[in-house]
């Protein structure tokens, strides 16, 4: 049955739990809700990093807990009626019959929701299996994947070709949704706005002094600009009369530890834990957010803060999803990489180094400082 011949009433998005992935999904969610305002939209987020709030019955009841909502980029999204969360790590820890029982509990939970439409945002075998076993009449996902035959609608799209943001929008266009604006969005809760106000007030930053947030972490070490360059950049930002915030999370400790040893000028370390709202509220108050190719870069764009990101040379098609403007810039190496063939990034970090692939290392401190200075003057 073609999805255009029915009006969806209960829609499920199966999504990865990375911050950037979920923020880039927000235009597709908005288009779905605007096109089908009477529909009930659920999002099942499969978290790569598990929540601290583990539930004994986590597989039979996937509804997000308070801590899981706090850690999600979709917790305040008005286009999501129900947020579901599953820990990939918790599922992998189950073995044998326990694993089979966990999978069965997930399927039962989804079937009880009586979804008529499931949209697989990632080409994963698990997503297509869950979509099929959910009982949904319409199951949408890209054609180029192993179990594509379990889907009813299989557009010929790929993230590497369309970019992640347009890829998500193309999936809901198959459903019949009309996509207007593709701007991403996140609204921090009032409690986070107050937290950010209190934090900055307690740091006694001089009135009128511009604040720059630096987030040096990423999902892979090959994406991370070298720590000595971050330290050099932070030193020079301070000399430009800006207050420098260094955002830190526990899993970023290796890069943070290296930067702490090298930076010579004062900075303010910010720890928001897993609370996306607190981080968003802090970034919204900054004049500039400097990152690698990582989730906080997408959060900065979503809350309207100018962003400068360090990118690998040939990943811009998939993740460089925003137009280059005076408020949104990326820096990348321009020379031919000695470790990779033309037009391809193999994400190789030089021998003896912990961070930064060859092409990320082409980005110099002077270049970053010059671009940051220009953006701070706008």
C-alpha cells in the first residue's frame, strides 16, 4: 500500500541517539507534524551511550525517564508526542535467551503502540526488523541496505549524497509531508535558562565582555583538533579580551586533560553533565561556539549562536549541512593528504599521535584565530 493513499495516525521514528543526529531530525519532525497535525508522533532513540538511570524493565517499557529526557535533544520538541529511549549497550549486554527475551519485549512494546507508519532514519538491520515486526502498514527506509525488502517504501537516497539533514527530510517526503523550512531547533527549558544565568553570574564576567565556548571533544579521536592547538587558540582568545568557556564531559577527559596542561591563560570550565538544556542555555549566551565536527556544533546552530567548526577534508557532504555564512563557518585542510587517496578520508591519525587525522592537522592556530576574530566582530 502506498503511504500517499492513507493519512498516518500513529507514526514512529527509529533514530540514533547522538546529539547531532537528533537535532538534524527536527526539521523532518516539524514537517511531519505540520503536514499531519492530528497524528501522534513517537521517536524511539537508540542511545549509543547508556543513561545512568537504568530501569529493571527497560526493554518492556521504553518510555523515557526523567534523566533520559534531560539528556535528549528532543525532550522539549513540540513536534514529538512521545519520547522512547533504549540503551544499545544494555541490549548488547544481554546474552543467549536473555537477549532473545529482551528483543521480544521490545517488539511487544512496539506492537502494543499500534503504529501504522514507521520511518527508519538509519539503514540498520535492527531498525528494519523492528519496523516489520511492529505491524505497521507503512515502513520507510533507504533502498541501499541489507533488509530493504522488509520495507514498503524504499527511496534511493543516501546521507553521503544528500547530507543528513536533507536525507531525513526526504524520508518524510515519501510519507507525503511538505517540508518548508529546514532550520533545526532546540528550546532549553526555563530551569536550564536560570541555571545558565546563575552560572555566569557566579563567574563574575565583566559586563560587555564577549564569551566564547570551546568544545574540544568528538565521537572519534580522528575528528579532534590537536590539544596544543586548542590551548594556543584559547590563549589568544583570552588576549582578545574574551571570556573563554571550556565545555567538558567525562568521556572527553583525554583531550581535556591534555588541554589543561598546555593552556596558559585563565578560562572557565563548564560541566553540564548529560543535561542538553543546560549546555544549550550556556551556548545561547555566547558570542561564538568553537568545536570539532560534533553535536555541540549542531546545538549552537539550533539555538542561533555563531559557530566555527574544524572538519575533516571530505566529510562535508554528509555533515557539513549548513550554508557557509558569516555566522556559520567550517575550517578544513585544503592540501592533498599524504595518507589518503584524492577525494577520500580514511580518518588516519599520524603514528605516535592520539588526536587529529592528517587533514584536521592542516588547520593552523593562526587560521582559526583569524576566523574567530572576524566572527566576533559581526
